[in-house]
């Protein structure tokens, strides 16, 4: 991403070890301190994790579209461990705060140990997550990188350049392309050509349509269907690859939902309710995540504070690390005990 925060609709920016990321790499990565050392175990059943966030995906759209309108998402439900009743961060139902929660495992509010990212645009001040928080903030990228793995993220909004500035030594490749189909094509190209332990893919079409025409509108549902096809493209690439099939886990969630004109009000159920899906080798098939996680409380329609224990989109980082048999992100809160069960071989509770 350009340091000026400018992105063209189909501009591709790959910041990986070259001149483009030199400025970010000159400064030390403040988030490296305290990252636990453990090497990746490539002999385990899962050696790569793909995290997918569908921006603005209201779970009601999955239900309304059904198997014909969202076949890939419904296949994940049938063949994985899922819930359509997970939660966003408590404080905000905006894109950048929630995505930063996904990769750090932290709440938003800096004063209580959160990541401090409260804005939702391309501003360059504060320049990093660490500056926003006022303290070190590590990420899933740090833990994987320090364990000897390669990482990457592919995003469709320019504001994600914040991540490259915050963890320059831990992110091997980042690509920002606003066109979702072109972004997915580049993601699949990277998926099949390079060995990486962790990749993050952000798809924005439902959010764009929701803001333009209304969340849950016909145009929005059309965008969800189009995004479902992109998810199917990724899943087919995994299943058809001899190196990825049987060794790759997928975690899919959303940063927020939405209904009507906006998703900004964090007290509306349509905004704070998101899906959370896990698929891969040894992942329980066709089960509700709450059913196999009795230590996590299904919030029904409640908003729930951090004192409660619903499944949250912020569980992505530590669940991904758990699947890779790596420790939790230092200083994280969401699934910090790595007791969110997805694999059939795992116990049903932290004490079971």
C-alpha cells in the first residue's frame, strides 16, 4: 500500500521485502517482544491455515439465500464446525477495529489491554497498532513467523496497510486490490505456488453493496452470492492441490453484519451478529460450535460483554495458532487459553 494511502480500484500492491516496504522495515517491529518461541510441526495434520473474512456478512443472508444462493457457505456448514451466532468486538462494529481484533486476539479499548484501533479509514496517524494502543501488540503473524512459518494477507480495502506498518518483519507478503475477483485470483495463485503457514483473505463486496443499496437488500444478497462463488474458488483450489488437500484448515467469519442503511450502531443485533465457520482435516463435521464447546455460551440475541463467553470473530488468531500447534498471541484475550474446540480429537471442554 502506498504510504500516501492512495489506492486505485484495480491497483495491486505487493509489499514483500522490496523497495516498497523498505521504509516500514527500517523501524524495529515493536510487537516482537514477548512472542513465545516454538517451531512449526509440519508433521501435524494441519500445516497451513486460511482465514477468510467476508466484510459485512449478516448471517441472515446465508439463511435467506439457502443452498442455491450460497452453496459454498452452506457446504462449510454441512462439512465443518460452525455457528451463525458469533459476536463482533463489543465496543465497535466497524471494519478495521474488528479485523485488527481478529489478528491480535484483543478487544478494542486500549485502556483495558486492547489494540486501540478505533478508526475506520486510511489515516496514517497513529501510524501503527502499537502507537494506537500505547503498548506492544503482537499478532498471529508474529507467532507464525517466529516459529519459522511464512505469512501473508490479501485485502480489498486500502486501510489494511496499517497491518504492514505494524508488523513489517512478520508479514512476508501483503496485497491490496479493491476488485474482489482479481484479489481472489491472486490469493489462489499464491495459495498454489508458495508454502505458507498462515494467510488472511478479506473480501469486501457485501459491505460495499450494503452501504450503496442497503444491507439485506436484493443488491446486497447478490453481492453475497458473488462472494460465495469466490469462497468456492478458494475451497476448490485447496481441495485440488496435492500439497494443500488434507493439510489445510479454513476459518471464515465477518467483521460485522448490517441491516438497512448502516452497520455502525454496536447495540443492534443485526450489526454485532456474525458467522464463524471452521473446516479442515479432523474438524468436526456438520456440528454447531456451541454444541461442542460447553464452556462457550450461546448468547441468543444478547450483545454480551467481554465478561461473557460467546464465540467471537476475535477468536480467529488463537484458533489458527492452535490448529498449527502454536501458542496463543502474547497479550491476547480472545481464546487465549486456546480452548475453542474444532477438531474431533480435542476434548469437549478445557477441563474434559
